[in-house]
C-alpha cells in the first residue's frame, strides 16, 4: 500500500508527499521531505510545512463477473 500525505506550507501551498516510510518521502518534483518535531522539512529548499491530511490509496474490490449458466 502506498501512502500519500497532504502538507500545507507557510505560504498556504499544498504539497502531496508519497511516503517511503513514516518519517520521509518525496513530492512530485522529487524533493525530499523529512519529518521533524516542529513539522515537515524540505531537505532541498528548506521549506517547512504542517500536515493537513492523510490519504491511503487502496485498490477497490472488483465485483465478481456474472456468468450466465
């Protein structure tokens, strides 16, 4: 299962981060984000963001095919 979290920067911009583990991940621009005690820090740019949501990507169950008998 792949986890995606939503972060909100101090400027109000949303950042979606795909987690590698519970303490680090990358966004769509491949910037590395790490979790610190005061929020999430971007290793590349130095931005600080706070978590605003947690989204779990799950596969939907496909219904069984209905065959005629």
